[in-house]
C-alpha cells in the first residue's frame, strides 16, 4: 500500500444538471481536498469502511462484481485500516468518490485491458453504496487524477490538462451549507416532469454549457467570458431554487455590473458556488478559493 498516495476531490466545472438533457460535462481534480489510507483503530471512517465491505459482499454474491480481494480487505481492516479525508461532505466535490477510488485501487484485481468505460462503470457501482445510483465520474477523476470530458453519459475522453489561464479567473465560494445531492436531483427531476417551460429553458442552458466547454477547450477567452455571463443569467432566472438565498443578491449584482459571473457548482443548494472574475479588482480574494 502506498501510504503517501492521495485521492483528490473533484470539481464539476460545467455540466451540472444539463447532462440530464444530453449536454457535455467537464470535471477536473481539485487537490486542495483529498483522502488517503492510514492505520488508526479508533478512526471514525472505519465504520464507513465496514459498511462498504458489506455492500461489496452483497453485490459480489449477486454477481455484479468479480476479482475483488476480500481477504486483503479483511486483513488490512483488522490491522486498523482507515481513510483520512479533509474533503467536505455534502458539497458535491467527491468525498465518496475519493474513498471509492482508494478502495478500488487497493483491493480490485484489475487487469491492464480494462477500458475507461468499464472502469467508470465499476467505480460507479462501488460508489452507489453511498448515495444510490452513481455515474462513476467522481471516483474516475479521483482515481486517474486527471480531467475528463463527458461527451454523453457513456463516452468519456481523458484530457491531459485543464486551461490554466482561464482557471486563474475562476474561484469557489464556500456557502457553508451542506446538502443532499440525491434529494436535490430528485426535486429537480420532479420539476422537470411537471413543467414544460422549465424543460425548454434547460435545453437552452444545455446549449450554452456546450458552447462554454468548447470555448474553454479552444482557449477562446472572449467567447468563454460571454458564455459565462449568459449561463449565469439563465441559471439565475431558471434554477433560482438551487441558489442559496443569502447569495441571491450577490449573484444579481454580478449580472448587473458585469464584474463577475456566478454559477451553480454540482447539485447546487449549498456546498460551493463558482464565480468567474471579469474584473480582477472585484470581490475580496479572502472570501474566494482559487481552483488552481
């Protein structure tokens, strides 16, 4: 076991909810927060690992996974194996994805011929222990330690790096509000089923999202900034139920002044918000977390 290896959190730069409407999504590692294996018989994570072990046994007996080294898992947990993490939970930055990647890395007897799609599928199956059905994106980013572009739900492209120049103007804001991704997605799906106008607006947001990703990858900063402003406005008008109330006026001010653009990060409702500075002198950096 490599005790120095870190399994990072992740940021979904673009694609929140719009993936449900067929858009692309772009996710990247966020090394500021990470988890790693330790030995500590009194660590709180040991209960979590025990729960995961039972879940893995259940899906193994059901024939859903194979080649999992349960003997090694039992041996190391009996020695006090624990998972230490500083990744905030309920923030949508991959706290469960990190431990999933670590478990797969240490205990899965993988072969060199596994495809990215197969890897994503297995990781998603393992992570489903924590919050229902998982896409596998979070643990995939954590396990590989590199950004990924989802062209659709099945097609994944590995990227060598992210656009550091654009990313220098992007920050996170900590709302200090925990939320449940599953509950928010369920509420979103209910709105989607009952409101045709909402669906039409989300289709427009999905198109803006894809144009944002394209301009990001092409390093077209002028177009990227324009599309960020458009996304911010559409999210404010269409997805306001996912914007924490105390940040609504700040969001609106950015729209009015043009100094910055805000967007939901992940499931919304709390966790982190994302902000892009169009004017580097605006906002106080002490309240912002750089993503690079």
